[in-house]
């Protein structure tokens, strides 16, 4: 049944996504404000497929910020990346540059407000990201980053990318750490029935040292990751550098 449910999910969700991408491209051509509601509809459609076809329930706990904030989210699978427009109001996501090469999706993401992260370009990338992030934050939209920089297998943990601390310092926004345990149900080819918990942690206000910030964020985003131990990320080891994270 696991394989059958997964196959039905792929057919339904990815088949339906074609219509959403084409619709998004049409909204861009027409310069229609309906682009953002269309993206939210796509994310809601995904959550519906997850619940009804895969038999995965999503449980949320904790409070979202009442104003602009930087959400630091645990990344175990593609679930949380696709679910973001359903989880938050008009989120601005830091996503890896490679995603913008996907036909159709890349243009729609740029129009929606996804901020590209060009890994390996160091300070130049950070300056561009900070400029875009400030512009987006001024509109009241929440900023979202995956501070570990890539998907991390359940039961393991990885250090935060150094660019995350730089964004925290320069933007001066509170950080909302978010723990997610989507990996056991959603990672891998065959999805499994179960429960995905999403837990919003207590706000971390500006002004902390990098060490204290990272310690608090790591503890909070791994609150649903009970067998945490230092290990390389599942996408391949990468030492902390100037990469700010953001593997959407």
C-alpha cells in the first residue's frame, strides 16, 4: 500500500502542478496580482494530497510572529519547502540558485519573491541577499531560511551555515526557530503514513552573540529530532563557510 499510495500521490500532485505552473506563467504575462493566491493554492493542494492520498496528518503547535521575522526551519525533506506558502502568509524564501534553472518554476519563483542563494560567491551573494531581504521585510512579509543549508537525515544534525548569523546580525529581525520531523514520513521515494509535527519555537530577539544564537536555534529546530548527533548532511558533507543556507 505504501508504494501504491506514493505512486498515486506522484500522479495527482505532479500532474496537477503542471496546471499551477502554467497558470503562474500566464499570471506573470498578464501582470496579474493573482499570482500569489495561485502559489498559495498550489501549496494547499500539496497539503491536501499529502493528507488524503498519503495518509499523513500535519499537526502544528506554537505561535507565529505578529510582525516581520526571520523563520529558521529544520529541513528534512521537500515537504516543508513546498508547504511554506500554506504555512506562512506570503513567505519570502531563501532558495538555492539551481532551482531557478527549472523551466517555468524558476520564473514563477522569482516573480513570487524567492531570494536566490548562489553558493560559493561569498560576500557578493550576501550583499545582494541582504538588500533583497530588507526590501521584502519592509513590506511585512516573513523571511524564511533553512539555516543548515541542505536536507538533513532524521536522527542527525549539522552545523548552521555562517551566513545565517550574518543575516540575523544585519537584518535585526527576531528569529522564529521551527522544528519539523517530516523525514520519517516524506523523505525517500516511497512516502509513509504517519504524522508530521511542525513546532514554532519562542522568538529569539536581535542582539545575541553568534555562539548563543546558533546554540538556541540548533536546540529549537532539533526539538523533534530526538537522536541528534553530529553527522554530515545527507546531500554530501559541506564545511561551514559563507553559504547562508536556503536549500528550498
